[in-house]
């Protein structure tokens, strides 16, 4: 019997967990020919999320959980879930039911019968979402598709069902600065897209503010494109060219009409403009340099504080073998 691991990142989702579990249980009961595990990842919640996870783990053997020592972000939660997933297939799903569990049977059928390595969901509409947020999202997809070699599908969700082969490929990319949408596209594999109408959260409020989405988009741009660095170089060459022509103009004007003392406000404006461009380009370089700096530290993507029994056994096995000189990545595979 095939097994599907569902990775569910959670941050302060005390209200949403029972609703999600009830909805997902109905889907799992309807897929009697498949074995399931629900792997909840607590991303440093401050409410009763972890308490509910413990309770579900005790009452239903299909439920497992990982709990971080602090908030490491959704990207770290997805990576941790994929690392400790033991299924033949793995799916990433939000706990707020904006990723409809009802799509899972069709996803599984496509992967097993149609030969796809991945089935992903995307929204056909953004009904119910603030207009400014929808506008910025659309522009982000347009922009990143123009400047990078990967192609992100507009409206794409993290919700997808992947084969073990694709999961292993994603885990090979153990970088610290993660942008899962880009990683899923970068590793390749044939993907089938399922469209559905936008679904609002079942309970609670979104944890993604416009500010967080902006910095998340910056993560994607700097992680999968070097075009901004090229932009800084191009702007430098353009201003050098303009300076050359301005020097020639000033020389000619001085020889023909003399050199009247005037125009200092224009000069100040030009100085401020050029200085701003320089600082802007320095900031672009700084963004890439900061990413490189963090990668060279080799810090772990996440740190576990607590986990269900099975995960504890895996961690102990990893620690034991790491002391014997075996690489952590290989140990993660053996532990599973």
C-alpha cells in the first residue's frame, strides 16, 4: 500500500487545527487504498498549537508533529516536513483550508496513473483577496519570470503532491535562504497544474502581511536571478556615458559662451541623483553579499525543540551516526 505524507506548516493555528483535521479525516477515509501520515510542523507558535498537536498525535497514530525552538519561517517548516516525511509521496498543504483537501484524490490519481512526478494547485481567481495585494502578486510573477530562467506560474500555491524522487531532489537543495516555489521549479520534473477558485481562510487571520510578502519576494528574486546585479552594472555604464557627454558639453559651452557662474541648484540635484543611484546599486550588491554571508555560516535551516516519538528516534539515529563521521544529509535518508 502506498503512503502519502502531508506536511502542514503551522504558526499560531490553534483555531484552525481541529477544523483542518476534521476536513482532512473525511478525505483520508475516502481514500481507503492509501496510507496517510499528517506531519504537522509547529513554527514556534505562542498559542495552544503545540498542545493540540500533541493531543492529535496521541489520539490518531497517523498524526505526527515537529516543533521548532523558535519561529524559523514557513520555508524552514516545509523543508523540515519534507526531510522527515516517510511516505512514497509527499504533499505540502496549508492548515487554513485555503488548499482544498478535496483535490488530493485527483492529485494522487494523476501522479499514479498519468505518469507525472508532481501535481500542483493554482488559483484561477483571487476573489476575496485585497486588490492591492492581488496587483502586487501579479506584478511579482511578471517581474521574476522576465529576469530569471525559472518560470513561476501566477496564482501557484505551495499545495502540491510530489513523488519521492522529486522530494529527494528538493532535499538536495539544502540552502539556508529558501524560496520553495522557485526550488520546486528549478529541480524540474513534469508537473500537472490543477486550477481551483480562491478559498478564504476557514478561521483566523493570515500571517502574511504586505511587508512580509515583499521580503519574501526579494528572497525569490535574489535567490533565482542575478539580473539586479547586471542592472547595477548597466546603470553605472549609463551614468559614465552621460558624464562623458556632459563634460564635452561644458567644454564646448565654455569655449563659445564663456563660463558664467550659475546653475548650482541643478548641480546639487544632479549630485543627489547620482549619489542615490550609487547607494541603490550598493544596496543591490549588499543583498547578494548578505545571502552569501549567511550561506557560508552553514547554520541549520531549523532547530527542533520537540517532536513525536518517531521523529525522536530519527534524530537520535542521526546524532549517533554523525559522531561516527557520516554526513547529515545521508543520515536523514537513512533515518527515514
